[in-house]
C-alpha cells in the first residue's frame, strides 16, 4: 500500500489506467442502456417503469459502496498518515453523494406510478436519505477548515463515526417501518430476477463502477495538482 | 477528590453560575414544545397522539443547542489546553465534560418532561416509559454530540455544521425513545426498546470519548 503513497507514482499509474477505464465506462454504459431501455421485456405489473430500476438499484449500491470506501480510506489516512488516502476519500464524497441523490430521485420517480406516492417514510428510503446527509456533513467539514491537513483529519473522524453509525441507523429504521421491497438478487438460493432483466442491471452496475473509477482518478489528480499549487503559492508568499 | 470528579464539579458549578445555562435549556425545551399545539392545533386527541414524538424532538434540539457549551468557552480562554496537558487522559476529560453536560442539559429535561407530558395530554401509561427512555437516551445525546462539538470547536461558524454532523447520528435514539413510549401507551412491553437505548448509551460511552478526544487534539494543535 505504501508503494502507492507517492503522488508521482500515482499519477504515472493512473495515466495508464485512465484511457481504459474511460473506454470501459462508455462501452458498458452503452450496452447497459441498450439492454435496459430496448432489449429487455416490460414487467407484467410495473410495465416500462421497471426500467428505472436499472438506474436506481446500481446507484443505491454505489452510494453505499463509496461511503464504505471513504471510511476505509479515512481509517488508512488516520492510522498510517497515508497522503493519498485523504485525497481519495475527499474526491469520492461528491460522487457518492450524487449517486445517493440519483438513487433518491429515481426511486421517487418510480414510486409515483408504482406505489402511488412520491415519498414514504419507509425504512430504506429514510436510511438512504440519512446516508445522503452523512455525505453532505462530510463534504461540509472539508470546507469548514482552512488548513487542508487539519480538514483531512477532521473529515476522517466524521467518515469513521458515520460508518460506525450506519449499521445502527439501518437497524433502527428497519424496525421502525417498512414498505420497500426485500432483497431479490442476493437471496442465498440464487437470484429471483429473470436473466433478461438481470443482464442490464449487472451491466449498469459495472458501468457505474467504471464511471466512478474514472471520475475518481480525475478528481484525485485535480486534488494533487491543487495541493501542489497551494504549496507553490505559500512558498512564493513566504519568499 | 480525583481530577475526574473535580472537573465534573467545576463544569456543573460553571453551568449553574454562568447565566443559569441549565435553566435556559429547560426554557428552550418548554418553548419548543409549546410551538406544536400552536402549529398543529389544540385538539387533545392529536396532541396526545404526537406527544411522545414532540417531547423527544424538543429534547433532542434542546441538547443540540447546548452542545457548544461543552468545549467552546474552555477552548476560547485556553483552559482546554491546560486540561489537555494535565495528568488526566483527554478521553477521560471528554467523558467528565460529557457527564457534566448531561447533568446540566439532559437531567433538567427529564425533570421538566412530566409537566410538559401533562400539558400535551400524554396518556398516563406512557409517562414512566418516557422518563426511563429519556434517562437512558439523553446521556447518548451528550456523548454523540461531544464528537460534533469537538470537531467544530475551532471553527468560527460551527453551529449549523454541528447540527448537520450530529442530527443524523441522533436518529436511532429518537426512534427507540419514541418506540418505547408508544409501546407502553399501547399496553405492550417497552423493555426491548429500553434495552436498545441502554445498549446505544453503553456503546456511546466507550466510543464517543475516543472520537471526541481525537477531534479535540486536532483543534488544540
């Protein structure tokens, strides 16, 4: 892991990775959208509304996965003072918040024709909404400090505290109320989803992951450059 | 007297002497609850139905408002640095300050709650559960809030950020606190909800001082 702590090496490796991940994003997204919007059957109950699921479900996965990644990166940053882990967590947060937002909006658009309401205070919806606010809190703490090294450590504490609390929040809202569908993909006895619908779902999930990696690399590179600029400016002032 | 209990005694004494901070948070609690009958309408049936939720939300906000008292004044006059340099580990300093905060911001709410429950027409069966749930839940509010207070202590405008950081973490306490009262009103056993509140309080007792102390070290650099 410490081999990758060197920003210059990171830039070199990502130079090689970036074209591939960008191309993979475009191909997977095109395939996923094709299968999702045209080459998959309509649901016998939901009609064409089911196609929203190909956006909604992968976005929900990404929202949770990115927060976990941020928490791991924050722990690495706090324990080993790994210089890139902070930047990865910082760069991932707005992407995760966007995916969570897409998940909330697409779920709402799906809920209006299917459940007959834009929003219900159901356990899953509420816990995703709380996850969204945890993201916003994390982003806000980065902006609240002037000094980036102190902001990084404060943000790492926020990410870890939020991560410890996510299971507690999830567990409490699950007991509180529920309307959202149960798990149908990872059930222990195989998937309950028809293969024609599973294909676009998996393709979109992979496309979102590739997109995340591509944008994350761009954002981390921008952060590294911004840090360099800051150091240069400060040294210019101090003469 | 050990440094730990001396610190608690100092904080409690300061809270009661400086502009009666403890009575102020009770006054906020009263006012916040008073807004609900004005906003929702004075029908007794509706108020009785929402009383447990209103009391919990008002208690939550009242504790939230008093969180800046935890470290702010000590940070500004430099005594927090002296406390950090004293022999007491910073984690225990945080714990002592949380206990003092609970004694001056949480406990007064529990004492005031029966009067407000009466005003909102909370069914009598729920009162014991409400007080027990508040006794088990409000210490967690002080402890979780300490993390947010420690993170924002060195910031100029930390108030809104503090609520953005802390309120999402307060939700489990709110849910189980209200659930305990609702169960008691419905004639069901509320012990499972109270046990979970106790579990949250115990976990917060162990984890929150660690996180808050880490955040304070950052502010004291």
